[in-house]
């Protein structure tokens, strides 16, 4: 009975840990990097070589560990806010002590930066900058008007750009996908701010929905959606990626549906759905790499 109980509690702790590091987001990030490595930079015929590249695997693992550390430190600083916004997801302070959480954050960053440096000094420096910005975001930037949203979007975009830096070459598609990731992430982060309005307001955060109100914030999201579509389309046309032109047309439908649902959304549950839907659009963008 004691063995069963230990296994049961171990399973619970593992489940909470995976939720703490946002395992779904990490898997999505890994898939993005490998898809770009195989279908954009590498050759489809040599996909196995791209998949088994040991140095690239270190780059992916480094960015994954640093992202996981970022999620840990974010929850560390947001315990009180999350108690209001997402009480069922509060892990630190209940199952994992604050001291252990800080140790985990430091350990993951250390291993991530070390792995990045083992590939090249340039990659190591980028990993260090990302780790620092993730800490700064959780500690200060996320409570500053619009700065936190841009910071997260820039870091998401950098996870794609680092692939081009790794191969030390310029690929137009890398820039297009990084722009798409940047724009989609900014939109998603603002929607999350609307979703977390109650808790953020209680602890003095200055997010767009708090300062501008939900209505004006929605107008900004509509503008960002339009800008994302126009700028992505312009880059695709500039570099003459005909396959992506077709893909962009098909992507317009879910993006327009996002705008429609946003217009009618007025509850926390609806904004939470929109946040998840943004991730689905990003996933569709990743899978679209295959058709390029």
C-alpha cells in the first residue's frame, strides 16, 4: 500500500512539474526548430542527418531548458496573482517550495547556457541573454505597459532566429516564420492580459487592458492582426514563395475567425479559449513549413 501511495504521489508531482514547465509549449518549440532545420535549412532527402545532428540537438535542448527555467521563474514571481487568476495551477508554494523552485530555475539556466556555449560562444551569449531577459520579464517587465508583451514575442521569435545563427547563414523563410511567431505571440500575450485582468489589477500591474480598458485593447489586437497578415504577405510576395501564398490564403480563415471570436468575447473562459486558439494558429504555421 505504501509503494502504491508513493507511486501515486510521484505521478501527481510529475504531472504538476510538467504543467509548471509548460511541457506542451516546449514540445511545440522543439517541433518548430526541427521542422525548420529539416524543411527549410536542410534537405528533405537528408532529413535523418538533420534529425541526428548532435550540435543542433544541443541548441534545441539549450533553448528548451532556458524556456523551462523561464516558466519556473514566472510562476515563482506570480504566486499571488495566479492564486486569483489560476488557483488550480499554483504549484510553487504548495508542492514545490520557493527555495527549490529558485534552485530549479538556476540549474536549468546553467545547463542551458553551458550547452549553448559548447556549440559556440555566439550561441552561448544568446542563451545567456534569453535567460536574463526571461528573469527580468518575470521580475519587472511583465508589469510594464506593453513592454512585457514585446519581450515575450521577441524571445519566441529568437527561438526561430537562433537556427539561422547556428548555421551562420541567412534564410528568408527563417525571417518570415520569426515575424509570424512574433506577431502571433504579441496578440496571444495581450489576450492573456485580458484573461488575467482581475489578478493583475489586484497587484498593481500596468497591462493594456488595465490602462486602456478591454474595448480599446481589442482595437489594438485587430490592428495587430491586420498588420501581421499584410507584413507576412508582403514578405512572401517579396521573396516569391508561391507555395506560401496559397498557405497564407488558407491561414486567413482561422485568423479572421480569431478576430470574430474576439469581437464577441467578454468572459475569462472565452479569452482563455482565444489564447489556446492562437497557439493552434501558430501550430498550423509550423506544419505549413512542410508544404514550402
